[in-house]
């Protein structure tokens, strides 16, 4: 990816979640969030015993190219419970980043669902820093 192809950097902060489903009876789950944009996948650390209301306050940076702004404007979010054998998917959501690329900012709850059922929500802050003047 050449430098003249870079439009800027999208800074994404996964702050916290609420109302997550917790199937554990005797202990609280250790949730984390996985974020994907244009094939780049990043994740938070698990919040030990975060249960239904984990806090991460984790920051990630994604370079935004001309291809990203045209092809893939969707930030894909999945929330997981870290398990000893196989991590459990708690819910998934999406955010269209087109408005954030124009306005420069986003901060809101993103709903999660799994098999058509509401599975809680994750609070995100996003800021777009342009590499130069808009094309």
C-alpha cells in the first residue's frame, strides 16, 4: 500500500459492554472483543471475571486507504468469552464507518446479536485522523 493511497488513520476504542449473555452458573465469564476492518483483525485482552459488564478501554489503529473507503466501510465486531478449550461467541455487530470518515467522530453503543437474538451491546469511540486535505 503506497503512502499516497492512505487517506488517514481510524482510531477505535473498545470501552465496555453491557447486558452480555453469561451462561456460567458458578463463575463469571472473561469477555473480550474482536474487531475486523478490511481483513485486519485486532482484539482486546479478556476482562477477567468481567461477566455481563466488562471494561476494556483498549485502543486500536487502522490505516484507511482509498480502497477501504470505497470497498469495505464496515467495522465487524464480535464479543467472545475466553474459555479453556474453545472460546464462546457471545454476539456480533457491525458499524458503517462512512459517517465517521466524513464527520471524524463516533461514540455510541453498538448492539450485538446472535442467531437473531439481542445479546448485549458494546460501547465504541472512533476518531478519524485524515493524512491530508480531503481528495
